[in-house]
């Protein structure tokens, strides 16, 4: 297995963690603060989430030799942040119930049977719809920070021409160099400090379970695990769904009292680990997600320092890096979605609804994109 380890895979894993943290760690902070968490308890959340994502990402990737990347539930964090009147112990009880339901949905095979009914064209369109937003953000960043973005684009084009395996690492190094020369790296506030876990005894209040536990389960499965499995299928991987989802629920259950409110399959950052930039050989890309697990562990053990380090990077650098790294995956998703003429309308509808970012009943666009595509397939002319 070590012979299959490569530098592009390690860099892809780092970029996945970088994009994941910089894009949503603020929501996790807001969620902890909404429940009245102290600074030490908030740091414990990052410790538990980092540890949980590290164990599941590295463990599952090496066990199945497939790129299995996990993440915290970003829509779940937004749901928690919007909650009112719940104390941390009651919310922790709701986290435990949510984790039990995820484990049950996974190990029972119910979720996998549902995923098997989603056609490949819909899965490809769903993935493309999720990822195009990052490419658009990279293009829009040109108006905000032209020198940085154009330099990274030039590095990407040169890399694709002369050293394709190392194009994305070259883009990262170019972005860091341009930002450093321009005095854009604010590293003064980065200090190393180990995070200490803090235990919160769960309180199982029916009101908290109904108002938070059940909605957290629904949005995590519909907005995170569903597109996560779709991304796996769209990339051509046959990773077993049931034990993987079940394991994320079990790990969430163990870490819930320490702040691990919900761990699930990743979709956007997972695409970085499954892209050709991670490795030319799809069979060796599992090292990208396994490497991401190591970086997750570092973020958990030294959460405050790592978050400060990621926050020191210009936003334009992060979004441009993500957009360029995902171009190959977006192109593959669109090609796979539209090549079957009989399912082209359904796939296009899935793509557009997902890209729109619409949210109904607290459930994100990924779920409604699948619903729209499935409805189009059912109603198409025979």
C-alpha cells in the first residue's frame, strides 16, 4: 500500500481539508455558541470532529482501498446555529439520537437500497451541480483579486501542459508565493496549543429530540450522505454504502458527548480526492482521502492553531484552488450526465436545481435536485 502513496494524492488530501475548514468552520463555531458552549467546549467540538473525520477517512479508505472522505455536517451545523432555547446537554442528547438513526439507516441497508434506485445520469448531474459553484466562485474571484487568481490560472495551464500530475500542487505553491510577496499571509496570530476534550453528559429531552435530533438526521442524510454516495458512484467507485454510512453513525455516537454532533460522507471535498489530479490511476486515489484523515487529525489535536492558519490564507486563494482542482471532475460529471439522450432532460433538470442552491423545508438543493430529476424520469414519454 505504501508503494501506491504519491505526492499529488497527499496534496489533494490537504486541499480537501483546507477547502472544508475554510468554507464552513465558522458555521461550526456559530452552532456551538448558539448552545451556550464555552471556549473550551467549542475547542472540544473541533477536537471531536477532527478525530472522528480522521478515523473514518483514513480507516475506511485504507480498508476498502477506495477514496472515502468524511466531513462534519455543514447543514447540520447551520440547523444547530438556528436553534433557540436548547441547552448544550439537551442538544447533546439529540446528537446521540441522530447518530443512532444514522447508524441504523446504514447498517440496516435501507439507505443503500434507496441509493441503488438513483440512475447514474442523475448521480453525475448531481455531482456536477454541486461542484460548478466552486468553479464559478473561482471565476468571480478574478474581479476581486486579479493578480493572485490570474497567476494561479497561469500556473494551472502551465502545469497541465508540462507536468500534469503536479499541476494542482504547482497552483498551491504559486498562490502561496504570490500571497506572501503581497503581504497577504496573516500568520502573526497563529500559535500552537493542544486542544483538550470536554465531556458533556447527554440529557434526552423529548422536545430537543423532536426539534433538533430528527431534523439533524434528515438534513445530514439528504444533504450530505446522499450527494456523498452519488459522488462515489459518479466517480466509478463501488464502495459499500451500508457499512460506511453505519460507521459514520457509530463514530458520531461515540464522540457526540465531546462535540462530534454529526459525521457523514463528504461530497465536494471528496471530489477533490477522487479527481484525476489526485492520481492518474483511480485505484491509487484512496491515498488522497487517507492523507486527508491525517490532516484532520492535526486539526483536531491543535484545532485553534490550525483554524487560525487556514484563516490566514486569502479567500481568493482558497476558492481559486478549489475551482481549478475540480475542473476535471466537473467535466466528467457533465459528460456522464448528458451522454444518454433518453435521460438528458432529467439530468439537466437535476443539474440546474442543484446548482440553484434552493432550500425548502430546511433541506438543501442536492436533495431537491434528485427529486426533480426522478420526477422527470417518471414522467418522460415512453
